C-alpha cells in the first residue's frame, strides 16, 4: 500500500468576524476536490488546509471569496 503524504497550506483571510464566517469559509474550502481538513482560527484570521494534493491558489481564493471573505497572504 502506498501512503500519500498530505499537503498543508496556510494563509490569512480578511473579513471573518464570527462563527458564521468560520463555517462559511470552512464549508467552501472543504468542498474543493482533495481537501481533507480545514482549520480556521478566527482570532488570527489564519486558515490551514490539509489536502491530498497541492491546491491551486486561485481555487482557494475563489472559495474564500464565495464565503464573503478575502485571501490576504
């Protein structure tokens, strides 16, 4: 059996101000192909995504935008 190493991507998001924002960002990113886990830290605005392959930055940014927020780094 071949074990696939997870890919971890972290970035900051502007526009999150409450639990609803956290859920929206988590849900939108979690719907992307290959995403296994999404951890959103509201206090720091940091999102960490674990996936089975490298994720396209434009796809991540579009998912965050769909949730009403913006990727800043």
